[in-house]
């Protein structure tokens, strides 16, 4: 009985899935997998892109920024699929997402933020610990305009991934452990700085 419980323990299953994803970092088709992962993670896949991006980037630091841009583009494309899934099929798919992907509380929080300001909500998606897929699906459910959605997604995803890629490009593999340990704090701090800078610019202007 204990063996069965361990076999289907969500934490163990998640760890096995994570290990399977990370094994692809050493595959010759790792960049293809990076693009696929970035797309799927924006819709339903539970493993974030960041650790895989850092793994392939530390193997070839001088290509880290290029990898980050690829991850950004495919993440936005995947986000478009998430948007249309939320827009057209949410009633039939919401139980799956609430049971296996994210909580209703996180989803409702993002929906509330979209009512305040759609562009800034999707822009700040790159600087919060809430998974990007929550924002893409909620954007479709909230029927926000496509231009703010795609523009905010592109800026947000590019900034997030290029922070990782840029640090590895300039500092090499030795910076990876630091990024993994403090990345959420780094991105949240950068997001706050950007918001404050824009507010000051508007006040001065």
C-alpha cells in the first residue's frame, strides 16, 4: 500500500517530470525542446522554462541571450494558445486546470488585476511567482484586447528570460546557482524599479 501511495504522490511525480525535462538539456535537440517547453508552459505544462533555459545556456554561455530570445518568442506564441483556450473553451476545461495546474484563488486574483489594468497586469506577469499560464488563460476569460496582451507578454517574457540569459552570458556557468536561489527576488525588484521609473517619468513629463 505504501509503495502505491509513493508511486502516485504528486511531489514524487512532479520531481520525475522535472528530471525528465532537465535530461533533455543534454540532448542534441535541446533547443527544439526549449521552444516546445516554452510554448507548452504558457498553457498547461507545470514545469517552468527558467531552469531548462539556464541549463542549456550554461552549456553554451555565448549563446545564452539567443536562447533567451527564442524562449521569449515561443512563450508568447504559447501564451496566444492559452488566451484562445480561455476565451473559447474555459467552461469545459476549467475543472482540469483547477484540479491539476493552479488554484482558483490565483486565477481569481489575476482576473481582478485585469479589471484594474490589462496591460500592466500581463506586463508584471514576468516579475511575479504566479505561473504565466494563469495570466494567459485569465486574459482570454477576461476578453482583454489582443494588442495589450501580446505586447505586454512579449515585453514581460523577454525581460524575464533575458535577465537569466544576460547574467549567464556575462558571468558564465558560475552565476547559475545564484540565479536559481534569488531569481524571484531579482525579477520582482527589477519589476518594481521599472514601475517606479515609469511613474516618475509620467510625473516629470
